[in-house]
């Protein structure tokens, strides 16, 4: 892992464990999201789609797509003439996503893949997004380099992620929310201790918004900007490809 990622990769569980954990909670992931964010996660993804600047008929790739909500929001923006592809390395998440896509009549091509090693040619998409995915990946430089590589010049790379507020009173709120409320509610709804003990740990080791912007720039993404949402516990970063 590049030193610029800011924390040691040794603190990460093996990718196989991360994959198994997401597989275990795939069927309850959406409910968890809704409970823990009071339904606000849909709005954050819509802002992510705006940051992707995707127009009707455009093409987008969503990585770490999970149950597909970011990809579906992109598909709505791209319209019937657009193309949206989504990649995840958990087959159970992909199965949930395909089921939801079928029910909603939204055309997204869900594929198995690793975000740090994408199968697509350079410049294949108008934009590439990731939502609540990169904090699970030890090599941030690799994932952002790949996201940049598959976007055409002039296109956008977007990252939506939980972040650590640096200012009071948000810092105190964050401590209570992620260290106490999230694991307790997570355990209750997901019935999976490991997954929701993992969540605060994954957020704690993740770089704050400024440092994440630096990692994205280091991966070759230009004009990186970010916006803090929800009392500074969510960061929306975006940049362009030259
Ligand atoms: C917290 S979920 C986020 C799902 C979705 N993007 C959202 O906005 O709700 C994280 C997802 O990232 C996937 N993931 C983690 N590491 C990955 C990797 N290296 N390549 C592809 N998918 C990965 C997991 O399987 C999981 O489905």
C-alpha cells in the first residue's frame, strides 16, 4: 500500500473476511442503512449523482456497488439510453442488487469484480462512483487509480463515504454515534455482531476528508473538491479526469 493512504494495511481484515461479512449481511443491508441514517442515504447518493455530472444517455460505473442503490440512482440520471455498470466482489450482494434492479425495472449490468483491478479499458465511462466502499479497501491508491483510469478525459470520479468530523460539537456526536449507537442498532437489526463492530473500526482507521482528497489527487484525479454532509459525518468527494 502507498504511504499516502495514511494508515497501515495490517489493521485491515483479509479481503476474504470482508467479502464473507458483507455476504452475511446482504439481505439486511438496506434495512440497516435506512435505520442508521434515518433514510438520508438516498439523498446523499443523489448528491453523488449530481457530482458525477452524468447526463441523459451517459455511461457510468459504480464500484463496491453492494445492493445497488448508487447504481440505480445513476441509471435514473442516465435514462433509458444510458448505460450503467456496477461491480462488487460479494456474490450475495450482487444477487440482491440484481433482484432489486429487476423489480424496479432499472437496467444496470451488475458484475463480479475487484475495485482495485477493474476489467474495463481506459476511458470506458463518463463517470465512476463509489459509495461507502473505499473504507473497506486497504489500498486506496489502487482503487482511485483504477477509477480514474476507466473514466474518459473530462469525466468525473466521485466518492461518498463516512468521515470523522474534526470540529466540536460534531466530533463528540460522531464518537457517541459510531462507537455506541451504530454497533448496538447494527447488532439488533443485522443479527451480526462482527459486521457492526467492524463498521466503527473501519471508519476510525479511514483518513479524514482532507487526507482523502490528497489520496485522490495522488491517484491522478484533478480538481478534487469535497463537501461535508449530515453534520460532517459524511463526505462527498469528486474530481475530474484530464
Ligand atoms: C458498505 S457496502 C456499500 C454498498 C453500496 N455502494 C452503497 O452505497 O450502499 C460495501 C460494499 O463494497 C464491497 N467491496 C468491498 N471491497 C471491495 C473490493 N475490493 N472490490 C469490490 N467490492 C468490494 C462489499 O462487498 C460491499 O458490498
